[in-house]
C-alpha cells in the first residue's frame, strides 16, 4: 500500500510541540552561526562523538545505573 493512502486511513500525523520548539531553536542557532561565520564541520564532530558506540555498551551502562539506584 502506498504511504500516502495509508496515512489517509490512519488520520493526520500529529507533530509533538517539542519538535516544533527544537526545530525553531535549530533554525535560530543556524542563523546565529551564519552571522558569526562559524566554520565548524558538525558532521565530522557528530561522527567523532559516536565513534565506538555500541548498543551493547549502552545497555550495560544503563543496567549498571539502574542497579546503582536500586530500581
């Protein structure tokens, strides 16, 4: 089934208010960075920040945190 037809049968897609806020904040920050002539490579910074990430390590850290607080 085509996506558009399926969405029509399910009704409208509701966008959370938080998304609108974050979208506007991103646009505002982008405008500020352009005004300041910022030249950082955010794609590279993001790639470096997730380097070595694994869901298994995340699950382990979360389990340790939950155990530490006694939940």
